[in-house]
């Protein structure tokens, strides 16, 4: 019986890859299509805020706002790890002395 347990543990170890390999799998990932590119943000403009529609999962059909880093355009497919949290709206930049 002790040998059987050791064999099972060895098989479990062989299944698991290196530490970062879990992030490469698509388990639990959900595709979403970009509907609109909204604004640019970040200190250097490297973040783009987009509106995307979720294609699968329990939130299917829901349209949410997400922040994306890198080149993005309308009708691109995003792979989202989670679909519950929506990005905050990027505020309007009001300069001093503005009357609006």
C-alpha cells in the first residue's frame, strides 16, 4: 500500500510543469471581442481602455470596460482571466482655470 501511494505522488509531480506554466494554460479563460476603443491612459499613454463583449461563460453577452496594454483595435479577440471586475472610467482631465 505504501508503494502505491509513492507511485501516485510521482505521477502527480510529473504532471505539473514549472512554476509559471499554469499561466500559459487556457483553463478558466474567457474570450471577448473588442467593440470599441475608448481612451488612452497611463503616465505615458501605454494603456488603452476598450469596451468588449464577452463571448462565453456565465457573463456571456455582457459588455464590459477593460484596460489593455499593447496594440489593440476594434474586432480583436481578448482572452480574459476573469470577467467579474470592470475597469474604472478614465476621468476627464480638467486644466486649471477651466470654466467647464
